[in-house]
C-alpha cells in the first residue's frame, strides 16, 4: 500500500492537479505552502464542491466571518486508474514517428518569443479528463506552442481559449480557462484526447503518423467504459473515429457518415458521433465556427449523455 508521501508525489506523467482527473473515488488536493497558492487551492476547493456532488470532503473550511487560509491540504486517496496510468506513460514515452519527435523537440528548444521563459513539455501529450466520462472530445493534434508547451490538451493556445469557456458554461469544466497543467482545471463527465499525440509540422500529421497513434486512441475508447458520446473536432478527428469503428468491424463502410458541422450519427455500438468544425483560429476568426454554434454542440452532447444515463438507470 502506498504511503501518504508516495501518493503526494507524481504517480505517473501528470501533475497532482491532473492526477485527480484519473483518480478512483474522491480526492483532496495536495499540500500547498505559499500564501498565494493556499488561497488559490481554497478557491478551487470551494468551486469544486459546488461543481460536483462526487467530492464529499475538501478538508478544513475557512470561517465565514474571519477567513483564514489553511496551511495545507492533506493528500489522500490519489490512486490512479491503473490502465490510464500505464497508457499515459506509454504515450509520453513514444518515439514511433521520427519526423514528429524531431519537430516537437525542435519547437521546445527554440520556443516562441512570448514563451522564452517557459519550460516546454516537448513530448507526446496524453489525454485529460474524467475517467468516468460519458462524453469524449476528439481533437486533431497538439499545437506547437500550446499543448506541446503545456503538456495538456487545448491548454495555453487559442483553440483552448475558445473551447474551455464553452465547456465551463455547459457544465463540463470547472474553470473557464486553461493555461497550464497546474491551473486547477477539472473536467466532469468529459475526457479530451486527440487523433495524433505529437505536434506536427503545419498542423498536418501524416497518415502513417495517425496510424501509429491509433492504438492509443483505441485503448481510450475501450477503457472509458461509461463513454456514450464522441464529439469529433474537425474532419481528421471524425475520420479517426470512423477508422476505429471499421477496425473493430462495428461498421463496414464510411460512406454513410458524412462530415459536416452539427452532424449526429447514432452508431451501432450504442454511442453517438457528433461532428463540429475544429475551434482553430482559422475557423473562429473567420466566423466559420461561432461560440453559439459550439455551445449547441456541447449542449446536445450533454443531452445525449443524460438520456443514455436515464435509460441505463431504468
């Protein structure tokens, strides 16, 4: 059995804030020492208590009359779901695609001027979110100066700046922003992953590179047992899910599944595939994808997930 100190350390490839996204059962945030971080942790704890009923213990409450930040939170019950811990470690260690390895490491060394003082992640980016998610968001690949810098999907880039407010407003994300792996962001009922795990040149992974990542994606689809809705961000992500269904022989051809924004396809395995334009700068700045359009997609995803839960509970 792991000691408390061992649990407080980085158990896999993720920070403590991310570990609670793959934890089984309740959690309490780890020790916080600086006054600023104490207050941030307290705010996160209170927000999380309102956000989901799954957390039943957030440590000591501050007085409502004379608030005083606690000196620390104890780290408790931080056991990772084993399959996800193993998968994420394999993702981060992957070197199957020489072109992508060279590019992601080059970007991490050279950096963008605005991020000169940042330590880039520079490795494949694992998925992020609720291991009991009913909704999965499937993106294309990490951004060179976004996820490749921060190490978490859609974190620290324009696409994430567009998406996380929508996830927050539709009840999937605790916070409306995502800037780093230790920002306190928590997803409830939703998991984010990508068809390719490394940042590709010109944001265009090659077919063989997507094929190399496909086994990781398959293991996520198989391991997320509660999954009922897949939101595909863009055509490549849409095709990646259909290729998975073809490989599993759940469908025999892809012609019936046309990519278009707002398309909704009930799949033979009982899940639903929703299609949307990718929240890239090119799409959002030109008005091809608006906030209202994106909100409708995630409101529909929530409706479908809740309908599925109601059917199962009957």
